[in-house]
């Protein structure tokens, strides 16, 4: 590991020691953060998988009903039946912070209209079921959307954090340690050099006296 | 703040979503889907896109992970399961181990 390009002085040594202790503390903090994020992440992906499977099943069911409804009714009636929302889903948008990652948070409130928003005369029962099922599927899909976004964002943050931890652990800290060692040995050498010089001078003076 | 939902898809099936109060947009190519998405991204909080388009636009969709909204997620359209692939790749990059799908592979 290359050492930093600094002058081997006491001032630099002091500064570097400060930086090393900061780096070590930062490293520990980031590592803890990464552990906690991974813990939450693993809980969340299980939830994500469960929701996705549920949503997929519900949607497949709803779409099946939809196609049979379409097959049984005319073009115009289908349009009528499906164009008006029977249940309007209200999304209350908010954000929350998971380990300092700003993630979305949505609360869904469904305002249900009484009955279906179309006349029953032209519409088959398949359409009724399909409208009901699709509304249910959508509320699950919204829930899924939030969880999935959280998972994606957290995954990115985990990767970013891992990079930081590694940079500290394998580059920054060894570099600082090496530089500190270098300055220490350089200073020690200077000191020994000064000492031997003094001893030499002293012996020269003593010789001259004799 | 309240938000709206939209779906972008290819087939007529997306029309079914209208019944749930989702604005449906039908497009017939990934390129069109991308343009539509760009115009919708500002106004909608949740945008569903069918699996096929999501797969083709995956590089473009990555940028939406930077901020909390809009949320863009794939909905299954019977053609593979891109959502699960996304989940798996997120898991692999973040954890490095497979804790969800392990048993199925063996």
C-alpha cells in the first residue's frame, strides 16, 4: 500500500493520527449501519416475494374474469362497465426514512360507491366480479409497489455503503497506518542521527581539551 | 399529498385497470412506452408497466430508484416474471447470497 505523500514532521504525525482514529470510528459506524440495513432488507424481500406472488395470482384471476366479461358483452358495454371506477382508491403519499434512505410510504383509502357505477341491464355478472377483483388486485399492487421500491432503494444503498466500508477498510486505514509508521521511523532516525552527532562533537571537544 | 396511478401496457388487458381508478395507456412498442413514461413520471405517483416493456427498459428504469416517487413497478402479464428477476438481482447485489429462491434451483 502506497503511503501518503507528506512531510515527516510531528505536526503531520499528529494530524494523521487524528484522521486514523476518525476513519476507524467511521468504519465501525458504517459497518454497523450495513449490518442493520441487511437485516431489514432480508425481512423486506421476503415480504416482497410474498406480495408479488399474491398480486400475481389475484391479477391473473381478475384478468381471466375480464376477458370472459369482454367476450360476453359488446364493445360499448365493456367500455361503459370498466371506464368508471367503482371504487376510487385514494393514495395518501408520504415518505419515511429507513436508515436514512428516504423511501415512499402510501396509505390507501378506498372510497366505495354503493353498487356498481353502471346499469345492470347490459352488463353480465362476469363483469361485476371482474371489476370487484381488479379493484382488490390493485390495492395489493400498490402495497407491492411500495415494498418493491423500498427493496430496490435499500439494495442500492447497501451496495453504496459496502463500497464505502471497503474503501475505508482496505485503502484509507492501511494507508494512514503505513504513513504513520513511516513518519515515526523517520523521526526516530532523525533523533538518533542528532544524538550520535552530539556524542561525536562532545568527544571531539574532549580530545581537543586533552 | 394524494397521488394518481397509471398503467402502461400493450394489450387490451390494461383497460381492465380502469375499473380500479387507474389511468390506462396502451402503447405498442417499448420506445413508445418510454416516451409515455417520461411524460407521466411527473404527474403520477405509481406507474405500473407490464413485464415485457419493463425488461426492455430496465436500464432506463434504474434512474427512478434515486428518489422516492414516482414508483414504477412491473406487473405480470403472463410473459415471464420480471418482478421476481428484479427482486433476485437486488438480493444478489445487496446480500451476495440467495435466501429466497435457493431451494427451487437445486
